[in-house]
DNA sequence: GTAAAGTCTGCAAACGATTGCAATATACGC
DNA sequence: GCGTATATTGCAATCGTTTGCAGACTTTAC
C-alpha cells in the first residue's frame, strides 16, 4: 500500500504538504501542488480511509439497516439510499436483519465500531430498545417508525393509502371486506389498519374483528390468513380482501387459486405495495403503490443534509403520497370487472 | 466515544492489558481480566474498528460488488454472501454498479481505502481492466468471470443448463428455436449460447444466426428482441424461445402477450433463472433454475477459507449444477401441453 | 530600508488500537 | 537459598492520516 509518506518522498515535501495538496489545494503553491499530484498519480496513491477517519474522528460513511433484502420493496429502498449516498460521496455499510431484533442489535454494534456519520434504518419491532445502545448520531427511520424520540422519519401515508383502497371496495358495493394486516407492533401495519377502519366508519359499515387477521409479513402468513378467512361459512365470508403488504398478497393470491375461487368475480383483492408480479399476474392486481425508490433516496438526502449544517434543515418527518392503481382484481361483489389502468393520487 | 484508555483508567491497568484482556484473554490473569471486562461493560465500551484495522493493516471486512440489486437474482446472491460473512464475523461493504464499468471503477477505489480482506464481485464487462488497479487481495468472481488470471470463480454450469433446456424443446419436436442471448462480452451469455449451439448440433439442427438476438439483460431488451423474432414471416418464425436471463424473459413474455400469441400452444418459452414471477405467472414458466443463494454463500465461504490458511484450500473454480424445471410454458409445436412439475437435475 | 502582513511549508502531536520487548513478580528445581 | 523458567503487566513504537503552531520567505506599505 502506497502511503502519504511515499508520495511525500517522491515529491520531496513533507507529508503535511501532501495532505494539504490533496484536501485543501488552495493552501499550497501551484507548482508544489502540481508536483505532488503528479507524484500521487504516478504511484497510484489512494488515501487510507481508516487512518483518515480515525484522525478526523468520523468517516464519510452511513449505516443502512433493512429488514429483508429479498423483498423487492426493500431492495428498491436500498438502491434509493445508495444512489443518494453515492451522489454525495458517501459509502454505505449495509445490513440485513430478517426482522430479527438480535441481528439488528449485532448490526448496530458492528456499525458503531466504524463510526458512521449517520444511520438509516427500517426498524425491527424491538428497535426502540436497540437504538438506545447507539451513541447519539443522526438517525432517519424509513418506511416505518419505532417511536424513538428525536429521530427523523420518512414514510408513506399508510392510513390514507389504505383508506382509499377500502373506499374503492366499498364504492364497488362490498360490505364484508377482510383485511390481512401484518404485525401490530410495526407502525405501517397499525396505520394501514387504521385507514381500513376509517373507511369502514365513514361508510357506516361496522368493524368486524373476525374479518381482520394478523400475519408476519411473509408469503406463507398471507396464505394461511387468506385460507382462514375464505373458509368461513358462505354468508360470513368476505367478498373482498385488503392485504397489508406485498409478500402476504402473493400468499393470499396463491391461496385463492388453491381454493379455486375466481378473481375478481367471486373475490376482489387489493394489495399494499406494487410490484412487477402484481402488475403482470393474471388478473393484474389493483394496488396501493408506494414511491419506494424515492422513499430511500429522500431518506438519505434528509440524513445527509441534516449532517451538513450549511443546508437548510429539512423537516423532521416526511410523508409521501401513495398512488392507487386500479387494475383487474377488483369488481362489484357479484359482478363485472371494471376498466383497467385508472390511477388516482392520494392526498393526506 | 469511550476508548481503551477510558477502560484502562477505570480498571487501573494499562491500555496494553485491556487490549489483551479483550483479544487474547489467556494472556491476562483471571482476576485482572474480570475487572477489565466489568469496566468495559460498565462504560459500554465498543472497540474502534478503524483504529484496530489501521494498526493491524487489515480489517475484518469484505467487499461485495454486484451489478443490479433490483434483480432478485442479485439480491439473493447478496444475501447468501452476507449470511456467510456474518457467520464468520465479517462485515461486508456493498456496492451496486448497474453494469456500469465507471461505477465499478469508483466502487473499487472506494473499497481500496477501506482495506478489505477480500473481494467478491460480479464483474462488469470491463472488469478485467478495472481489476488491474486493485492491489493484490484475494478475489472471487461470482456468477460470471472476467477472465482475470488468478482469481477464483464460483459459477453455475451455464452451458449444461442451456443445453438441457434446448434439448427439451427439441424433444418436444421444435426445430426453429430462437434465443435471446444477452451481451456476448459477459461470460454467462457466451456459455448459455454455447449450450444452445451444442444442443442444436447434437440433434443435427443447423444453427441459424437470424434466430439469435442479443439483448442488454434488461426487461425492455427482452421485449424488443422477442418482438423482432416473432414478427418474422410465418415460416421463418421460431416455434420456441430460449431466453438467457430472468429480466429478459419477463420482457419476452410481455411481448408475446402484446402480440396475442398463446403460450404454449403457439409458442414455447424457456427462461434461464427461476423466480417467483416465473413460477406463478400463467402459464407457469419452464425454467433452468440456479442455486442462487448457495452461489453467494459458497463464493463467500471460498473466499473466507482462502484467507485463513488453516483451512484446506478449496478448489480455485467451482461450478454448481442447475435444475431444469418443466412447467406449463412448453409443448409440442402445434400441440398439447405436457405434465407439469417434472424436475430434472443436470450433471456436467 | 524596515516593519508588518501575507504565503507557503514543515514539525510534531494527535486519533485508538496492537504488539515486541523489557520489567517485575512468582513458582520451581535442586 | 539461589538460579532459572513462567506468568503478568507496562512502556513505547507503530499504523496513515490531519492539523495547530511556528518558522522561513516574500510582498506590501510607508
């Protein structure tokens, strides 16, 4: 490894001057600088980030913790973050927790040792506790919130998105609308559930507990929940299903197929979060789409600009709108399918 | 940040002893060690990895460079790598190149500054050149190879997998089999193309250049290529399509739908690489499945064990078998669909 | 021509860990 | 009881940067 000192010798100056030539060019004379840059180039010098960060007591890195990289939603989130970070010359340390608080804890500890300048996290259910261990670096929570005081959040309007979806079902004439909700110790699930209730309330439809089933956000959970809901006696059985995340929606659709129930003639389905799968399956799925990439990108920019004081501080908490996309999986209870491709933008 | 020195003061010993108590416990007297560990716990001490790595001139980190995190194949690869690394207490620095050699170059440079102990890379087309810049750390290429001498590779048997797929089509009676091949400066595409040719050759079917179209691995490329192939005059038009990667397969299927061509009655399709989409679309897609997670996991283990000399050195180059999964998207040229769910394991 | 101001450069001390070597204390052998 | 081996501990150098301070030299002002 070629070091500052090697470059210094080669250019016949001190290491201090080399350092300055590289990071504060205006402090060194034109001629000297040229000579130094030349030498650095010749030797293929690459600064040692470890030494630099050690000395400066902070590194140009960020931590990113997500819960499931195999979920395209999270992969997209990660790409948004990475792109935003790269644009500002930050490197991101990337961890995957599989929703496991223990893994999250380990990730946080490892991260600490690398002195990241900030942290982006999709918090696990126990994040609030885990985050206490972390020294006070700027944190942005994305997609959901752990409720930790003082951290910024970047999320979508979950309640609004859910409400629109359920309203759509109600307008089509559905009265028995089931929901597969997700874990109620995760804020997104709570908020989507809230939206579901609001829509029912607004339409004067009583909330029925037995139509709302929790799930652990995995495909298999969605499948089980859908099987349970759809094996209720005919008059109790929901005529429409609202599913709280993309993976569970896949499971629900598979369950429906297993049971030989036709979509949308016998059952309408709306999912939360769009995906290629949802758009191209048959019948194409009506969904509440999220600006996923933007969510990640914006979260990272928020963090970054809260680091450099020069920038005007962005708001503490950001909510992005969802987009409701009507496709082919929803129709009136007994009836005909509606036209496709209609989009509606939510406000909150 | 609480440092070794803080712990040392608190436990009334020197920093040297604290360091040893933590990393070489057997060198420190029982009682002293206890006292130190206690102090460390009380203060919430977390070692500064930067300082440690600087001193040891190497860090417990790996670099991972993939080309497209949004592609589930690559996301799965990354998860395999991460899991393997975590098991051995390594942290991975993660980069995404979007197949862009410039981004790859930048990633490599950033990586250098962090002194990773090894590098895992899905090489971009220009990787061979970029890798020259990198000091000689152990490198494992995964999924494809750049041809750089001296690096290990972990890949699947692309030629064998492709050959099986095309043989299957031939057995069904197809004679005009098109291929959407991918970029020929990427080894996987070359090998899959090779397998395609071999299968034709073995069956005495002449290779027809006009039935083989390149694509840039994206969905849209697959769509364009399929549109081109399928708008050939009736007698020239392929009756079956073999598509070289998952994203292009999606595009091809969408193109087929646009044209109103029925699968498999009017056109058989086989894709390389399985996915949820392929398994659940209608009709379910016949594919050459890859052991993706294992590919990543194994690549990382290979790298790690080449680092610790104690381990028996694993072979330089690993090939994993693909699995051919017959589903519903293939049938005889004019005819009836075959049974589904049949699997066949390849050998090479 | 001299003092003051300004430019450029180098010295040396950090940052927080690891580690070769030496010092001290203790145990052991005879 | 003395010499030697062994077990613990501390000293201080080191990794590759950055940066406060001071010195050397040049320019400017009067």
